[in-house]
């Protein structure tokens, strides 16, 4: 038997190994679709396969994958990142630990990857409390081949020169920055950057008080900022400054920053907002100033077409803009909002700001079923001329305020095409009562269909 199979009389082969006839570049392509650890193990198949895995242009490895421990993991990496190899690296993904040996080798590994023209680099230190000093080599900041950079729980050294001319994707998760300026410089030095994610848990070692995002090419921006271990003082002035006029998607989840300064957006944008303007510490301090901050924030977003808003943000808006109308959102067509029961009566006021709204999705939180719901008698413009779809995602059980909300939309929406609601009743009798009540409601739109979804295996009913 040889490496191609068993030869019998007449030269016929049994179990012929046709894969071995493939050229090296095709075999490397096949290996690139396997988990890296499996690709490495192919070296035991034959002499030809011994070093073939080293020509695969990607590596995806974690320390925990090696039973023999760190030494085997390091040996594989040293072999793969040998700068004398001829093959360039397409992608390098490493999952490391807090082991000090990781720290001593990581800088060299990344340096070699840059020398081998790496295009996609993903480094994850598997500990949110990891503290390092010089983990990222300075050559990373001037890598001309880098298309995607994802860093998790690493320390970024200070630098003066940074130029990432091809970088389109950058995800920064809970890293340590020496200053606000370092992070700002890193972001603004990517002239073709399109996708940016910044995840930060504010702590003593990694707090960036002012996050500035200045990038003309940016299309998608996600910012997540939470405070877990660190309690900022009232004098701390955390804020977010965004200058990215080409954004098409913006996601803000930030309960630490006191203000958000957003330059006017020139293209239709989809936004997901969950911010609190740090009202926990500042609600009783200078209410007029906070009202101005909130209003300016809304005004900067007035050109968006699609918005999702958390219950926390909506409650704050209700509190600070209670005595005056909200800014107008003439381009808004889709609105997804979480309403706490205490804020639901202000729903018509919000809808007044969306004159061309077509789709509305509501979630109801902390809904008190025995509480009185009073909705304004004035009818927002969108109900008269544009609102076509309404959905209540939270399962209802027929309580009076729930049915009053349903009745409000059915009786006042002139062009409504579809109303969707879900029932969370305990018995079929309760469901029957709701169905009968729905049939009694007048419908302002003759073409409106009511979809009622039941929990469990029951189908959807149309009324």
C-alpha cells in the first residue's frame, strides 16, 4: 500500500487517493475551509502534506484548543508567522489568555503578520480585565494592506504616525487607550473606513471621557458605553462627538455620556437609540441646560428615516420636552419604540413629530393593566394621511388600557392597511372576549386587516 491506495494485479487501484493529484494551490484552498487545528493535523498524512498547511493564507487559533498546552500553540504560531514564508497572510484570528507568555510573544507575532501583508487581523484577549503595556506594535498603525481590524481587551500604545489607507472595518472592544486623542487619531486616520464599532465599559484604566468620531467615509457606526466598575463623579464630562455625514446606520447605547454632539447627517439614516444623558446624577442640576442638550440631540437627527428608541430614552424625552413640541422628522417612515405605561399617554405627541410615518411598532413595558389610559383627542397627521402598518409586539390580555390603545389606532387611522397584535390570554374564554371586542371597534380604514397572533401552536387569525 502506498499513499495513493492499494495496487492489485493489472495495475488497478483500490481506494485511489484522487485528492493527492490536486495542485498545491487547490489543496490550500480546501484546507482554508477547515478549522485551523484540523488543517495542521493533515501534516501527518504524507510527506507532501507535512508543510502544506503553512501555505494556507489564514489562521484561526485559540490557546484552549491545544491539549499539550501553550508550548504547542506557540510552536504552531511561530511556524505560521515565519517571515521567510512566501505566502502572504489573508486573515489572522487569535484567542489568547492573560498568560504572560502571550504578552511576550504577541507583539512579535503581530509584527510578523504585518510584514506578511495581513489583510484581516482579529486579536481577542480572553479577559475584560486584561492590562498590558506594549502589546500592539507600532507597525500595525501604518499597515498598508489591512482591510479589517478587530481588537478585544488589548492595550494600545501611544503613537504619532498612523495611516491605514485601506482599512474598511474596525471593531474596538473594551481596549485600553492612553488618551482621548489616541482613539480619535486612530479613527480619523482611516480615509476609507466604513464600519466602526466601539464597545467600552468605563473603568479606571480605560476611560475615554470624550469619544470623537470624525470620518467622512463612515457608513455604519455602533457605540456601546456602560459603567460597571467605575463610578464617575458629577464633574466628569463624558460626551460623544460624531462628525460622519455619510452615515446610513447609527447605533448608540450609552448610559454614561452627558451629551451627544452629532453633525447634520446628509443621507437617510437608520438609528437605534438607547441613551440616558447621564440623568441619574444630573436630573436635579440645571434642568434648562439638560433640556437644551436633549433638544439639540433630537434636532440633529431630524432627517432620519428609521428610528428605534428605548423606553429609557423615550422617558427622558418626555420629561425634558414636556412643555414644547418635539422637532419635526419629515423623512421618518419607520418608528420602533418601547413605551413604559406612564409615558404611553404621550404617544400622540410623539406621532405629531412624524407627519409621514408609515410603520409603527410598539413594545409595552411595566404595563399596569388597571391603570387609566388617557390619549389626546387630537389626531396626529400621520394617522390621517400616511400610517399603513401598526404592530403591538407585547402580548396583551384584554386589559382596558390595552384595548383602548388598539381602539385608538383602528378608529383614527384613515389609511391603515394592517394592524398586528398578539394575545397572551390564559383561557380561550378570555380570547373570545377580545375577539368580540375587536369586531365591535369601528375602523376608519375600510381596507384595514387585523392580524391576531395567538401563543402556542395556534394559527394567525384575521379580522
